[in-house]
C-alpha cells in the first residue's frame, strides 16, 4: 500500500505571494477601520450622545484595551486547546456585530460595549 506524502512546505514571499497579499490587504482594512473609529467615535459621543467629559469620551478606548489585553492572555491557551484556526474564527465572530452596534447604538454604553467586542476580536484574531 502506497501512502502519499504531504506536499513540501514552500517558504518565502515568492512562493507564498497570494497568502502574503491577502494578509496585507486584511491588515490594511482592519487598521483603517480601527483608525477611522478612533477619530469618529469621540465625535459621535459628543454630538449624538452629548458626552462632554473627555474622560468619558475616551472610555471606549479603555474598554477596548483592557478587554484586548485579557483576550491576548487567553488566546494562546485556547489555540493550544482548540486550534489556531478555530480561535481565529471565534475572534472574527466577536468582531462581526461591532460596526452594526456602533451604527445603531441607542446610548454611549453601547459604543463602549461594541469596543469591548472589538477588543475580544483583536485579542483572539
């Protein structure tokens, strides 16, 4: 009985240009989204929800950072247990509702909660 060997792993950018290009594109979109959000959300807080306190306006960044730090702590253990792909998919599932929550947020608390979900997304993915 003949067994087929797994294909050899190809190293380098030339051999993996499609994967590398996809990674660059995804990172550009994620970075752009986070950058735009950091600029626009304080304006939403001030204009739509009447949040005047600078401390309160920046609470969405604090919620993101604290939750992301906690998710970073557990992501490695989860990846060892469940596998990296499953943890990555789980992270993206947490991130999917974020833009919709921000768009239809009835109060500032929803914005803070959406950024907590974004922190889980970034910490796991």
